[in-house]
């Protein structure tokens, strides 16, 4: 077992409410992510689960056992820190073995575990290396091996990839998820990077200002955000406050879009990739004429900023051969937006 239950967790630091009415159930073997901006309460929640911070009120269960009054060292929780927290002048072997020795495990058992988990993170042969001699990616693997060697019921990851370069982050997150899934360890991952959250998670909890705003699968969070904050934080979005009259949403006095029947909400949102961009006039509803103000290439997408009257629309087009040959800054273009891609959301 390794399920985690958080019931009515509150925590404040002075006048700052770090966590408020947090209720989350995390299943055994699930890769669950706390996602949100800096200062939103996600790391505080992780430290409450680990036992480093005591909540003002609320109940915490790990493997169906109340742990509110159990010290951190007895919670069977592994933790990988953002800065890895390795001993710099110890060898790789000594770092992984350290906690096992503290628990007075037999020498043969320690040796077996250290070698097993170093092999798992592809660091066999590195046993005698000093930590200060390793690259960032190698240090991250040592920290992961050290936590896994304790065979915790729950693994807590506090932004462990944030110190790596972009390309290494992608490869490391794939390897990390593969290892964790193979071992079926319940994992709680803290990040402010929505791409990491979407790529790694079975489910995501989105935090802001100490509150959990939405819990769902990556597809649910991205495609069906519960409010304007979630929509804007997770992925690129066009987002405007609107005035709604029936199926007509007024973005400005001169820009009105038809929305799906039954829609309600204070904010209108459209993902940039859901807007079609044309160089010739189009027929139908929700056709807007605009001018290209800015353009940049991300690799996978061409991304445009289109001025329509006094509003700015972000539009993405997949980068295929010849896909942007005819589009230049200051060109007049026509945007086509089908009502089904438009969502109205509360704030």
C-alpha cells in the first residue's frame, strides 16, 4: 500500500495562508503532481506529507495509517530535493548507502541494494566517483537511487529536474517516470512547469494562493479547465473577460464571437492551435480580419500574434514544410474560430 489521503489541511505562516482546505486522495502507484506558481502552497503540502511541517489542522494518512503524530523519519517516505542534498565529498556508493547504514542494515544487504538501484538509474561503475565530479544529470540520478534504496511507500519529488538544461530535463523525466512506474511507487511530484506536469502525471492538482483549484488527468486539466486561472496557467491560451448575450460573447464593443449553446462564464478562452489562419477572406460565423504583429518559431509550432481591432489573438500553426512561407509581419490575415473550440469559464 502507498495511498495518501489529505483531509481539510490548513497551514499558515503568520498572516500568510499557505494551504487552505486541501482535500486530496492519491492512489497507490499513482504519479500525482502538485502544479502551480511560486508561493502557491505546493511545496508546503509536500513538506507536510513528509513530516517536516506540521499542519495547523487537518488529517494525513499514508497507506491507510494516520501519520499526523509520526515523525518524518518513521513515515516510510522518500524525498528527492531540488538541490539533491547529496554529500559532496562522499562517493556515489557512500551517498546511496548512507541512510541504509543509519538504519543499521546488514553490510551485504546494503551492498546489494546500492548496486541494484545504481544499475536501475544507469550508474553502475560510478560507485567510487566523488559527487563533486558528477554532472547535474548524474547527481540527480544518485539522489533518486538514494531515495529508492530506502524502498519508501511514497516518493516525494521537489522540483528535482529544475537545475538541468532543457534537453537533459526531457530525457531525465522520461527515465525517471519509467523507473518509478516499474517499481509501482506512489509518487508526488512538485513543479511549476506545466509541460513536465502534463508529460509525467497520471493526475494533476493545480494550486494557487494556497488553494487546490482543480484535480484531474492531464487531458482534463488541459482540455477542460475549471476556471480562468487553470486555463491560463496550463498551456498557451487566448483569454478575455466577456459580456454574454445568449450565444453571443462580446470581447470588445466591436468583436463578438458565437459560442456553444448553454455556455456561461465570465471569461472566454481559446487555445492558439484551435484558431485557423487564412490569407484569403472566409465565409461563415466567427471570421475575424487582423494583421500579423509578431511571429516566432518554437520548432514544432509557428506562433503568431494577430491584432484584431484592439484585441490581440495568439495563433499557432504546426511547422510543416512550407507552412509559413506566405505569412509575414504586417500581412492581413483572416481568423476562423468554430464555436466548439470556445470555452466560457468562471474567474
